[in-house]
C-alpha cells in the first residue's frame, strides 16, 4: 500500500511546480503530466545524459519528474483543450504553474473546473501568487530568489548579493505546494469540498530568511550577509571551514550540542600535533574555551581585543592539524569524540557517503530506452508502512495513448 494510492493528480507544470508533482508521485499518487508538443523548458535544460541533447535525456527534468506519466496535448487547439478538461475532471488534484490566467483562458481554470467538480483540489504555483499587483509579473527562479530576500543574506559582506545554487525558489514553492495540496486533499476527503491552493514562490522563499524579517520588525535593522563568520564579530578557533588533505571540513566545536574545545586539544595532543597549546598563555585559554566563555568575550570589545592574538595563534595550530589528515578521517574521528565536524561534501562525496549507502538511499532505476541503469536519490523521509516508491521519469508523451484512450 502506498500513502497516496488511489489519488489522481493531473499536472500542468514545467519548472516551478514539477517537484511538487514528483513528491506526490513518489508517495504513490498517479501523476499525469500534461506537456506541450515538443515538451517544456525543463526537458531541454542541461546537463544531458552522456551529453546527448534531447527531451528524454535532460537530467534536470529527470530529477523533478520521477513517478509520473506523460501526456502530450496542445492546449492552443480545441481538441487539446477538450481532452485536457476531461482529464482534469477525472482528477482529485490539478497542479499547475502557468502564468496567472493562462489556464482560465482555456477553460481549465479553478472556477470552471470546480464548478463542475466541487471536490477538486486545484493547486497553483506561481512566482507571486494569484492576486495582488505583481500577480502577472514575469518570473524565473533568480527573480524569486531576489524578490524573496534570500540573496541579500547569501555570501560574504563584501560580495554583491549571491544566488543560491540550484532553483531554490522553485524548490521552496514546490515543497510548500505539496504541503498545501495534502492538507486540502485531506479536507476534501473529509468534507467533499475542494479548494484553491495558491502558492507564491516569493512567499515560500521568504520563509527561508528565518529571523531576518523578525529582526526588521522588532529592531528596524536589516540583516546582511555574514559569510563564514556568521553572527560572530571575530574568527573563533574551531568555528568555520578548514582545509584537509583532500578537501574541506566544517567545524563548530564551540557550539552547544557537542564536546568542547578541550576535547579537540586532547585529540591534537594524541596525534602529537598540539604544538605549544599545552604552554601558557594558550593552555589556560583553550582549557576554558567554551560557548559560555565565547559569549563573555564577544560581549566586550576590550575582551575581543585582548583575546584576538591568542585565538589567531590557536587557529593556526588547528589549521595545520586538520591539514594533516584526509577529510573523512577528520570527520569520523572528530564525531567519535562528539566534536561537531562535517565534511564539506562534493557530489562525489555524497555518492560515496557510507551513511547514505548504508540506508540504501540511492536507488537503481532501469532506463530501458537508454539500455542503462541509473541511480536516483531517494526521498528524504522514510514511511515504515507506506514507503515511497520511485519510478523512472517518463519519456515525452509516453503515456498519451494509455491515459487518453479510456477517457
């Protein structure tokens, strides 16, 4: 039994909402993706499998469109609109990310469909939402990141605003769309009443600012990019990114939740790499270097000035210590001592990660038309009774005859 088995979703999505459809499909919903002739933007987005460009080889498309069926319909023709309407009315959920008014102008909007099927859940994922003065504005992911406010917080203070890697505005919108869809579906199943789920990418990504908007509300102060230092006024030993022999690791030894700095010095001493940290004035300083001490230091400009030379010296010893070992050794040995250490993972690191492999997160998926088996990342959640089952993303129009035939 799958969590959403028996739920039919008809999806009119390209880049913004397609990940929402994937999340529902992986949970067992029958997701029928309605695509234009030739496919949408995402199908022609690089990189391509083996470098062969085409609508069925886009890795960007694959990532967002597992567990779906593909139907090709031309919504600019009467026949295409008629078939799309019949298909939409057979669904429990309609999911769309077209510009505001696009589907309504073709008889496929919420008002028209819900009038005929009141139980229908209709989820619209757009850049700025269905209402308001910006509802009709042009949108792409970088605009969502800019308008959502997240770019002002990414990178170093000396940098211009930075874009976050990947289409994070679209992903955030899809994540919130999936939550809203499931809530509306639960309500529809209980009452027979469907509803419009209106999702704005700008609003979705604004949630990722965490306390930034609250800082403005309460202090009338804009949070700014803080880079590696975060909110700290000085560079603390044991807090930040350090170069190992074959990569980088991130340390946050002075934070609550793990062992304190003396444990790190013990490790360095055992390796014979503590240098002069057992001598004064460093021994006393490292012995009491905890979050409580740091809080006292950064609260006093005089303490910061007095401690800065000591911290810089300790920092140099620590850099040399981390540089003496591979990143995985630093991570695993550090964690065995309850020190907050993590590998700054590359895609290769993630592919070889022993934790992810032990949990069978990577799932082999046969691509018959390519004569290949390709590993896909699994869902970031585990349901013990109704597990997600991921299926190969569809070829363009692969299920047109299968889906439209019986309707």
